[in-house]
C-alpha cells in the first residue's frame, strides 16, 4: 500500500518463491513505501513517476531499458549479494542510476558452504544418507569409501574475501592450500593462512585434490574452466563451484565427469538456475548440487537487507552510498 510520506521502492514481490521474506518486508515498510511488480504493472503511469529506488532481491525484478524508461525518478538499484553480473552497469549509468551491492557480509557463509560442499562430496554424505534411510540398508558398508579432506591439497581460484575465508577454514583442516589470482598476489594473506601462490593456473589444477572456484564472473572468467583445464586436473580431483555457473563450461564438465576425467563436482551454482530437470548433471552420482544458497542464513540475509536499506537511504538524501558499485 502507498504511504505518501515514505519514498517509493519497487520490489519484485513479497513472500512467494523468490520474494522478499515477509518478516523483512515489515522492516522495510518502516522506511519505504514498497511497490510490488504486480502493483506497478497495474498502474505504470502513476507509480512509474513515484518510484525512486529498486530493491533487487536475488536478481529480481529484471531491469531492462523499457523499465528504466518508465521510471524517470529512479536514483538507485540496491542489489542483494556480491555478484553484479546480472546488471548492465553501462545501461544504468546512462540513465544516471547508481548501483549498490552487499559485498562483505556474504563471505563467511559462502566460505562455509564451500567447505560443506567439499566435505559432503568427498565423504559422500548424500549417498550415505540415502543408504542409512533405505529399507535394505547395510550398516558399516565395508566397500564404501570416501576421500579424505584433512591433509589433502585445496586449490582456490580467486583469493578474494570469500576465497581467503575458505583458506582460513582449510588451514584448520590441515590442508595444503594453493591459490591463483589473475591479477594480484597478496603475500600478507598468503602467509597468514600458509597458502602457496600459483602464478600459472595450470600448476594449481595439476596439483589439487579439490579445486574451489571463488572468482567473480567477468568477461575474463567466463568459462575459465573448460575441457583443457579439466584435463589438467587429477582423475581423483573434485571441482567445487561457489562463484557463478558460467565460470565453468558446463558441457565440458558433463563430458569430463562422464569420462572420469575428474572424479566429482560439487556445485552451488549452475547455468541456468535451476537446471532443466532432465539435465545430465542432475542424474550423476558423482555430482552434488545445491540451489545457489551460499549466503542463505538468517543473520546474513538480515544484514544484507540492512545494507540495501542504508544504500537506498543514502542515495535518496544525496549522501555517499556505503556499498556503491562503481563502473
Ligand atoms: O550469489 C550470491 C552473491 O552474489 O552474493
């Protein structure tokens, strides 16, 4: 409902499958007059002029030129999460619209999920669970083995905030940690976690038991891991992706898994999301998939909402935007 005193903010929907959580919406309503896409679509001419910000919760609503043309007073798009690959920054800048994200808060949970995927995949937790609950279960199955994580070699591609937090956790597991950064080497962080820098990505791929992808999706990292890179990996290695699906050539990954070029994959991200229900990755025993839940914990999602609110308030009062994404 429209409250004349509060700035109008467009959101996709409240509740439902991908919408802003009901509880969070109540908090947002203290600061903004929330207009859902459904309400906007029913009354574009009047509401379009009033909307001053878009609260983009997990890539929705989708922003295109047509929408921007009908929102003449739009000042900011506050996007949840760290990745901004779903936004056309040049287009938004042409319309004078600022962009913010929630970069720091997602790192800890996403690193935790990376560890969870590595442990679950190597120790075959999903298969173990299925065996434990099956009517004809065999306890202490003698021929059923996983691979050890403690003491194994982890190669982190992309030692940004998330990658570094993965390294901190891997250190506690006494793993040998290798990392590759396309641009810069960070010696201080390297020493703190005992990580070894691989200038060449190939060295990391050849030596790692687990390869964890934690890079942003950019034109340079698009399909960074394809047939050639998968062939460099050990046949006993597992690929873990907590960044973006498009960092991997998925067809090449399917082929590599089918032909046992690598042992397994654990993926929080794919393309598209979700995968079509008949996609080969959904049918493989050596693939563990989660539905893009890196930052999906109660506390983190609440702080993300607070970060987004702060950024919108700053933009609407012409103050510096705390989490502004610069072109
Ligand atoms: O995918 C999640 C994020 O970008 O934070």
